[in-house]
C-alpha cells in the first residue's frame, strides 16, 4: 500500500492511501461471500446465490461499498502508524476510486493531537493554605449539634419572632382571584428562612396563635411561574400555632443524649476540634494539589484544535444530563428553569473545557517525558476501586472493560494520575 501525507493546516493532515488492485479483487470476493450469506434471494440457499444475480439484486455499488469497508479500516490504521499520527476524533473519508479492476484510492483528513510544549512542572513553589481551628469554630459545631437535637415547643400567647416556626393556613390572590399553588393548610414556616416570597415572612412577625392577617407581596420579576412573575399578590393568612426551638444545655448529659462516644463536654470539644482540623487539612491539601497542577498547566503552551474543546463540552453536557436524570429532571427542564439554552450553556462551559483538555495534554506529555510506567497490579487496583464504587463484582467489571475496549482509556487515566502525583510530590510548599 502506498501512503502519502499532506499537511493542510496547523491541525489537519490529509492521508492518501492506494491499495493494489490484487488486494481489491480479494476484498470483493470476501464482500460477495459476506453479502451472499446475509441476503435472501428466492430460489437460492443463503451463501449459494451466484455473484451476477447478487449484483443484479443489490447493485455493483453495494458490493464495492462492502469491499471498501473490509479494506479501509486496516489501511487507515496502517497509515497512521506509518506516519506516527495520533488522530483526534473521526477522520473525514473521501473515496477517489473504488473499482474492482483498479487500485482503491481514498483520502482521510484527520485532526492531529497537538504537541504540548512543557514549561516548568517540577519543583514548583506553591503556597499552602494555613490550617487554624479556633474555639469559635468548635462553638459553631456545638451549636449545630444543639440545634439538631433541639425540642420544638408550642408557645402559648407568644408573639412570633425571627427564628420561630409558624404553623399557618394561607391562600393567595392576584387581582382578587386565587391562583394555582397559592393555598396550603398547616404549613410549617420558619420565619427568617427566606423560603417564601420576599417580604412575606417579615409581615408575620408579632403575630400570635389564632391571629388572621393579610400579607401583601410582589413576586420577583424572574419568578419561575411566568404568569405570576412581577405581579402583586395578597395572601390571607391564619396563624394556627407558634413553635420555638428549645436548645439543650451543653453538659455531660447532653453528650450522652446525642449518643456520642465521648463522655464529657471537654472530650466532645476535643473530638470536634480534631475532626475540624482533619477536614481543614484535607481541604488545604486539595487546594495545594490543584494549585500545583494549575501552575504547571499555565506554564505549558499548546494550540488546541477546536474539535477537542467541542468534544469535551459534549462530554460535560452528557455528564450534566446523567446527573439531572438521576435527580428526576431532564436537561430541557433544567434549561427552562435557569432561563438558558444549549448554545449559551456550551459557551459557559467552553473555558472550563479548554482547561480540562490542556490539563490532559500536559499530563500525557509529563507521563511520556518522565517515562512513567504502569504495573499490572496497578490496573487491577484501579479495576477493584471501580468495582467497589459500582458495588459490582471485580470480574464482571474487568470483563466489561475488556469487551467494550476501554482498557486503553483506563491505562491512560492511571498514567495521568501518576503524572499528576509527580507534579504535586515534587512541588515545594511555601
């Protein structure tokens, strides 16, 4: 096979492949056998229909198309290997000649994976966030525990105030007419939570159980129900009960009641401080690692083909779609809710996608430059981790990876992780 390569622009190269006529003739024979075994022709058993009759039934073009499909993939792979090309995305194929009595000639225009120019990526000086846990931080956790274990008590003859729960009946009107979704009975409203229309909760402050009042509000201009957006509304409200949280005292009895393994308040505080410190250190480590990788990416130079960025945006939208479906929402409904469209979302994702692609290119080049290798046990460890996350048998996950041809992708992922660790481990904390 003859192969020539012509560089069209910064990213695109056109490969021209010419396969000898003898190989074409053999491929046509194989194509005939393949089609003869698939096509039903009255009066003939499968695989026994004469070639001329098959050609009359399907057309000579169908036979040549099948021969092309038999020859082209291997020819394309061989051309890539010969010219040491790593393509991005699918090639644009154009057939020049495809006849049984002539050489097969076709071209494949490919976008080549760009070569990234590494800048400084080892020994980077990175500022590490300081970790300091104060008594006030522990106090906030204590208050959170008190709030979660508080008792709700009904107040008699008390005025409603910020932080109280009002059990209310209400009905809403716009232009004197009740509107859909504007009515409820026995609704528990935490005053100050901001869960109702702005101005609603504040107008209830000072009310007592049994009071009836009118609340006037204006729906926000960007309210999700378009028929109510920006309109004035009147709510008739009845306050049935007022409830208030009764916080427990912070003593050793409280520690026992919340089921903590500690036995004293001092032990509880010490335990909370340790947990807060551990969480803060983990956060600081994540920020430090991310900063090291971000700096290495910023130091590198690469001209990224647009097709790679668009492909990454596609992946991001697919991930969004899956996450939304898991929460019972479609991407169409989500876009309607945020008052946006797919084109706008793609624009919003573009910068993030570009950084993601550049990061992958950097890690691939670091792994190549540093001659990073992967041991078989590392692949098995990764497969085991995937199986644990999916709660599936390891053998089943391994089988799926091999069947779906995802082993190369898994290996690339491990290489990138090791390259990332190399950058972070060599960095110097300031």
